[in-house]
């Protein structure tokens, strides 16, 4: 029991240290990146177009405001049919596997679908609007608008048209599907940190930085996101300071005994 607890605490300490460093890095990234209004970004873009031409503008920046649909109009989420500018739909299969002994069962899960809408949306501030290309990036702190478990019965339709999902086999039995969805509604406050750039046609957008630096999107203000990351850093620091030495001590005692 003591060795197991020691290993567990050391593991928690290591993971907490990693999460603490990640939170600190995100805070530093947000603090050191300049926030530009839509108007300021447009002026810089226009100056680059006049000086160099289309396709040359690159600027790591932050924008903040409220989200609006693109010219194509709002999206409709797949599960909850919610009007939004972005959504994420995830389906997780829950199933049982048969063990080596009679009546031995293990419950497991696997994500069978995780879709993030790639459609551009706009961030509007007091000076104008800026187009954001979310790509395959999650918008953090989006509202969860659907969370439902559907019991699976052979012959029933799979969620989202999923095919080739094992139902009942000799060693495996599907229990059901956990369906979850997150959406960002028009008018939601949003913070984006990414790379503003233009394409060969001269269209300005913000997308994932090509230099590999963080691409951050959150359905909240920058101040609220900073406060959240600082709280995370504090909590994980406490866990690191407590769990790592205590776990090491327990392992040392177990070895001595």
C-alpha cells in the first residue's frame, strides 16, 4: 500500500509541475503579446500592402471583443441544433471487455468522433471586425450545450451516422454513447491570440501562428483568462510542492522496510 501511494503522489507531483509550467507559459505569452484593435490591425495591414503587396503581412497579435458570424451566416450545431459561430461535437463510446476469468468485466471508453467546426467567424470591437480562422483549435471555455448518454441497442442508429462501431462481440459489448457538444453563440465575449496575416488576394485573417507559438482562443475576456491561468498555476504549484516530497518519502520508507 505504501509503495503504491508513494508512486501515486510522485506521479501527481510530476503532472502538476508540468501543468504549472504550462499555465505560467500561457500567462507570459498573453502578457507579452500586444493587443491591437481591428482598426489598428487594418492600418498595419494596409501599410504592408502599399509597401510590399499582398501575401507579405505577418503580425503576432491579440484581438478581443464579441464574436459575430461571417458573411455566410451563423452555424447550427449538430446535436443541440444551437445557432452559433463555432461548435465542437464529441462522441465517446462506453463498452465492456471480457477478462480472463469468468464474469470478469472491464469498463472502457474511446472517443469515436471529435469534430471542431473550421468555419471562419468575426471578432468585433469598437473599431471594426477581424476575421478569425479557428482551424482545428479548441475555443476554451465554450458553453457546454449538450451532454447526454444514449444506451446502445443492436439495430439502433449510431449518433452522427457513425458506422462500423462494434455492438456485441465475443469479448466486447458496447454499452452506449456519451454525446457532448460545446458552442459559442453570437455576441459572446472572445479573446484570440494568433498570427494576423493576408493571403495572395490581400484578405486579412488571424489564424494559428506559423512559427509554432501558442494559438489561444477563449470564450471570455483576456483578463478573465489570465485570472484563470494564474489560479491554475497556484493550485498546481501547491500540489507539486506537497505531493512530490511526500511521495518520495513514502517510497524511501517502503524501500527501507
